[in-house]
C-alpha cells in the first residue's frame, strides 16, 4: 500500500475524513478542548460527517487510483 492510498490530496473524501480524525485526536489528547463541544453536539457532528461522506461518495465518478 502506497502513501497515496492512505491519503490522496486530490480526494475530497480523504480531506473530510482527515479533518474529522484531526478534530477527534485533538479532543482526545488536549483535555482543555474537551469542554468546547457539548455532548449534545456530538451526534449532530457525527451525522454531518457521515452525511458529507455519503454525498461525496455519491458524486464520485472515478476511482481513487485514477486521481
């Protein structure tokens, strides 16, 4: 598996997922940030991320290797 298979900078889906991972990691390792997002907001954020991924997948017309 090449690094481009892990993260392809031309892939919008990779960017959305990378941003989600970065925010999640920041909330885990930086305790001061944990109170900045309320527990009530987490399901909405998760729904937004998954909806965005679904939309991106629906509009994708070429394979990741073609990029």
